[in-house]
C-alpha cells in the first residue's frame, strides 16, 4: 500500500542528513564498545583484558560502510582492538554516542583506550580489575 508519509520521511532524511551522516548513524547503531576479557595463550595469566569494539556482530559489513571505513583510515573488520583504530573510531562516532548499542561502554572505552596495562602477570590482572571496579563504583 502506498503511503505518502513514508516517501516524505525518506525525502526529508536525505535532504537533512548527508550520506556521510547516514553511514555514521549506521555504524554507530551497530557498534558495541566494551572492555573485553578473552582467554589467551599469549601470556602466563591466560587472560587478555582490553578495550574493544564490535561492528555488525557476525554479520557482513555493507559495502558502503567498508568504503567509508577505508576512506577514514580504518580497515573494514568486525572487531577493533588496536588503540589507534579504537581512537579513530571513537573520534568518528563521538557525536553519535547515544546511538551505539551501549553508550556507557563507549565512555568506558574512551576512558581506557591505550591506558590499561598489558596483563603479563597475575598482579597486572588484579590491578586492571581494580581500576575497572573503582571506576564503576
């Protein structure tokens, strides 16, 4: 069934928002920022605690978004964990923070990107957990 309001809303969105704004909203809507804890064999603790961002979960990234990410100096991938990639993604999405899946996670990653020490010993794990617990209280 034809609906004139649907056509009007589409026209309005395209005239008010640029294509870049629409892509940023799409990325923000599908971005989940958090401090992740993973099992690893890279160090003796067995854990890797780090800030990360998942885009689109396990879905494929749309072609337009892949192009947009590459134009902004980011590889097109579903998970970002390197500090320079996270910093760039945070800078791009800062105006759209409230549209992310977890706005609090966005702020947590913003505070801790590049500042959490690498966990090589059990004391490092305890220090990282203490920092994160102190922040949440």
